[in-house]
C-alpha cells in the first residue's frame, strides 16, 4: 500500500489532478531543475549510520519483459536512448513476457498479475505544465482518449479497464504462464503539444510506461513488481513510416565512420527498466544495487528517485568519479550500449517446417529446395555473449518465455546437433545468419531451438 499512498500524496500535492497523477513520474530531461553541487552536498548523504540496505546477492532478476513490436529509429546516436515512431491510432502489439528465473516470485505462480499501461510526457518541462497541456488537448479533442486498448486483437488480456478521468491509462490482468499480447493505440500526436510559431516544429517525445503489480493480503493488486518504459514519437497515419524511411535514407548517405556514431535500428522495442521520479528511497536503493552501483548505495542512502534524476552529469562525476559517474548518468538516462555481437536469425516458414522432415534428405541430395519459402530475418544484439542471453533473445522473437526454451543447439556437420555453450557464442562470427527451428521437448512443456 505504500506505493499507492505515495501516488495519492503526489496527487494531493497540487501539480496534477486526474490526468496529472497518471502522467507524472518519468522525468528524463536531467538538465532542467537540476541540483547545484551545493544543494547536493547539503543533503544528509554522508551519514555513517547503518541502514537496512539490500545485500548484493539479494537483488532480484527483472521478473517481466515488455516488447513493443515497432522498429526503433536508425538515426539515434550510439549512447542515446532508443526512439520509436508510431502512427496515430494504429494498433501495436506489446508482448508481455515472463522473465523470471526458476524459483523467482513463487507467490505469483498460477496467479494473475495486474499491469497498468500509460502514455506519459518524456520532457520534464511538459511535466511541469501537464495539467494545462492535457486540459487543452481535452478541449480540442472532446470524447477522445490518449491511449486505448484494441481488445479484439489482444491475446490473454483479462478484465481490461479504462478510467474516464485518466484518458492516458489502461489496465488489465494477465497470466504470466500464458501468451499475452496487449495491442495498444496512441491517439495523441507529438506535434499537438508543440507551440505553433512558424510551422515545421518538431514533435515532443512521449513514453510508453508499463507498471505491473501482484495481489496483497487482501487481494488488491497494489504490490509493485516491475516497471519499464520506452521513448516514442507519434505521427499522423503513415507519418511514422515516412519518418522511418527518411531516417534510414539519411543514414545510408553517411560515411562508414559517421555510421559508427549511431546505433542500429532494432526491429522491436524493448521497454527498459528506468528509475521513476516517484520512486521511494527504498526503491532507489534497490535500483542502485540492481544496476551494480552498490558501492554508492550508502552515499545515496537518503535519495529518492526524484533526487537522483535531478543530478547532472557533472554532479555525478564529482561525487562518484569520472568512470562511475558517467556510467551512473547513462544508467539514469537509460542509454543503450553498442552490442558486442550481432547475428541475424529467421524462423522457418509454416510451409518449410511442415515439409522439412520429409524433404530435407532429398533436397540435400539433388540440391533442390522450396523456392516459395520466404524468410524474414531479425537482428539479435548480444552484450553478455552467453548461451542464456542468446536463448532469452530468441524467446523474444518467438514470443515465448525464456523458461520454455530447454536447450539451444547449432546444426553441425552431417546434421548433428551441437549444444550451444557460452564459449560457442563467444566465438560466433559477427553478423552471422541462421535459420531457427523448434522441436517440442519430450516430457516437458518446453522446446529445443536449433540454429541451422
């Protein structure tokens, strides 16, 4: 209940009313309203008394992963957060994946969880005036919602609800053990919140945020489990496709050296864990441990999420030193890192899967194949270079939980299946291509994945 009480206090504090409570919380523009160093050093962060901090081995694995099926822009610099373009009113799938390790959160096994999805402002300057911004939007768009759930297309969604007083929020129950996809529609356009001056203004970015909760002792879904979000811009119908094409053409004209400064375009958007502005001191401490900043947990023992987000890059460098300060700043900004290895995979088509067992030997002998099979490749970006990471990324493409993949094999000489190990992943050639197929595992509900 503590999380709910804090949200209620935020509502009563005066910044927001109705819309405002749901839109406050994800401040990402650190420059605005930042602390001076004197403000930072004046806070009681150097106290030496013991506090109930979580131990390093007590940090929890993120229980869920949310995947937005829309491509990221290729025109985003290497260390900036990804940006995804959406068309107004178009239904986009958000796959809800169970990401728990064995033994994690046993209390939610065979039970429902509740997720709240919302579209929020990315820029802090708009968060300060969000009540006025949204009142103006309501006046110009009577009867419309900022965010909707496409119920007929959604899968595994139970008891979907919308609040007439919170037009940017939808909520629903789902079973982590079953396939769940929420198809969302964003109706507000980025340029609707841009001052009209001389035309051609850039639209403001939004965020898609998902918060998931479990039941408490009284059966209410108020115990917070996980939050993640991603940055988006919303265009008029077909506008996102044109913008994506424009960005891609601009990148193609750049030199190879200039391209090195930009990250590749991902075919899907992974909602990333970020520290919310409304995070309590305890939640901020847990975030620091989870992101491997345990060394500085005591230093920031009195900092809430809002306090940490207000620190500038220079503040963090002065407090934590150059290397860790920059690393912490990038973590707070959820900046992406260039992958260490990129591979391309595609699923066998339904037709290819149905005939592969019968025709593979004949095809190998006479050199003939099914010319009608069309393969669409997906990029997989690996940072840890482990077999577990590879299985997790493959599971995302298949739309299943990583726990459902029993083993990953690579098809070797004469068709043998070689178990994929960390060493094998480490030695894969960059930008290798594979066709992936699945085989039902015996005596379990899982699958074996084969890289061909």
